[in-house]
C-alpha cells in the first residue's frame, strides 16, 4: 500500500521472525512481552518502546497508519 510505505519512510524497520520455537525467539518474546506474532513494536530513538503504539495481530491499513503517524 503506497500510504503505508510512505508512512514507514521515517522509521528504521527491523523484521524478526519469531515463528520458530528457538530459545532466541522465546527470549525476544519474553523481553518485549509478545504473546504471538504478528506484533508491531515502535521504539523511540533511545530504544524505549512507545507502548501506546503497539499493534497485535492483523490490523487494518487505517489502524496501522494511525499508529505510525503520531
């Protein structure tokens, strides 16, 4: 979606596949309190999560754009 691509230009995107059952995946899920993928986490420049922006599960274009915009 062109609007989503445009909104994401201001971010550094890190995609992590936690679908396997490895110790590393579980450690990452524990660190960020992830229940299940997909989970979108937004961090500030200090590496702190902006918890009010977290998205879990399949979200609509509008919901994603709202979180990414503010």
